[in-house]
C-alpha cells in the first residue's frame, strides 16, 4: 500500500490544450471516435463499431443514474445572486424519498457567493406546473465545504422533484467554461438514465444510442444496470503532491439482486461502461468482506473506505464475495443492495471483476486517470499520446475508448 500512497500525481500529467476539450457533443452521439486499446496495441474506429470488438456472451454493465437539475439560484434583496448546488439528500437522506417530499426537505449543498449569505432565509416566487409557489432556502450548519440547507415551499401538491425540474439548472462540468443550454438537458443524459440523483453524468454512457444497444443485443452481449449517483467530488482536483493526501469523495450505490445472479453466471467478469460502473463493481468485493465479518451488518454500515483494497489480506475469491453478498441479501429479504464507496483505484490495485472498460479521456492529474493507469498496467501514456496525436476530443462530451488490457 505504501507504494500506492506515495504515487506522485505529477507523474500523471499531460498537455491538454483548451481546444481539445469538447465543449458540445456531436449531433449524433454514436458517431464519436472510438480508440481501441488491446493488449498494448492501439487502433481507432467509430463508436457504432463497438460491438465488433466484444465477444458473444459477455456481460456489459451500465450506470443508469440520471442527472438532476441541481443548481438553484436565489437573489437577495441587496441584489446579490446566491447559487445553491444540491449535492446529496440530508432529510430524508434517501434520494427517492427526498424527491417525493412535499412542502419541505433538506440537502447538503455547496454555496456560490457564500460571503454574501451570512444568515437568514432566501426566497423566490416561481411558477411550477402553472402554479405560483414561494420557494425558500434556509442555511444551517456547515459540514466541511458543504452546508445543510432546509428547502420549503407552500404547495402540498408539488414534490421537490417538481421544483427542481421547473427552476433548477443542469450542472454541466466546470471545465466546459460555458453556461448550460437547453440542449444539455437532453445531451448530458444517457439514453438509458432512469434513477435521479447525480450532479454529473456518467459520461462514457453518452455515446450509446438505441441503435448501438440493439447491436449489442444482436451480438449476444448480456446487458445489466446498476446505480452510482455521481457527486461533485468527481471534479475535485488532486492538490496534494502524493495521492495519500487526497481524500476521495463518497458516492452512493445500488445494485439489484439480479445483477449478482448474472455476475455469477458470467464467472464474475464484466465489461464496465464508465468509471462509475468500475468503482461500483470493484467495491462489491470489499463490501462482501464487511458482510463476512459481520453477517448482521446494517446497510448503513456497508461502506468501502478509500484505502481498504490496499490493506490486509484479501483471501476470498471474487465468486465467494458475490455469493456472500447474495446470501446477505436473501437473509435480509433485500432485492437491492444499498451501500457507499470511497474507493480509490490507482496503480497497485488488483482488478477483480472488470475485465474490459469503455471510458472517455480524463483530465490530467485526476483520480480517473489513476484508475485507467491501474487498469492498463501503467500504459496510459500510449493511449493518451495516440489520442492527442490523432485528433480525439477530450472529457465529458469528447470521444470514447475501449480498453482491453
């Protein structure tokens, strides 16, 4: 573990000119370029050709989270504009329950222009579904860089989801350096997004269309979905010299019982679409270790800490781990496993479930680049040098890659 902790983030730098960052998606999302990395060799194609590089009978896993319109704007009587950015539900702390609340709920939020909001309640009158509503935000205690915010609105017929849909703004990535546009509401969602909760899209999935999904089905690829709600921490830069000094953000995951059954049927080997699917799938092994030590653990106790994979002896086979979680779910009558993960995947990590990966091109000196490097056994520069030399588009709205180490 010490070797991993002392990785210098500066070793994962590369030149990324602003003009190489895709500010907008292509008009046809599945016409993006596809870099194919197979056992050290690099080639390129178009994304619609993805099924040609996969084997019949393989299992592909998608993150079906849906981006919420998480940015809310309030104007003080002084004229100061305050942005309230919803990060995660606080009361109730379950996403689905929170979105269903009427009249009141609470979230942990980041505050823009915090210096101008010392105290008091912010309010605005908004129109939701043709009804005029007074919507307020009251700031409570701070939790690190976040604040507890109580939201209230004077209409028992409207849910918090209704309010976000009507007055929230989609939080496109900060590095796009532009305001969100109406078109982003469609293009910054995957075509299979279902479960509301993310403040950033699982962008590897943005390339998929119904046409590509149909081609995967025809190829005999088994498709399965899980949920990881992407937090704003995904954009958090590594500011420490060594990664030991970087604290990973916590993200919340949901995995259905049927997914575990399919994993066993596929010898616990998968193709992961995006780093969020990777983080969820790889966290399962360490969640199983918690359950094995404490068979009666509450779901709230199921949390993978940042350095868990690098500590102690991990003697279970992956199949034993998946069976352990299935047994736990059956004993507790669970159809869906809810847990959280803070896992950092960096060189020195041993992948257990993910055997192939579809992913975009990530920021220099980011934890996502560390994850890719660990997957391709340190050969990330071969991939990124090729992408830079062959006019690939980078980051969220950029091109795609298929990695087969």
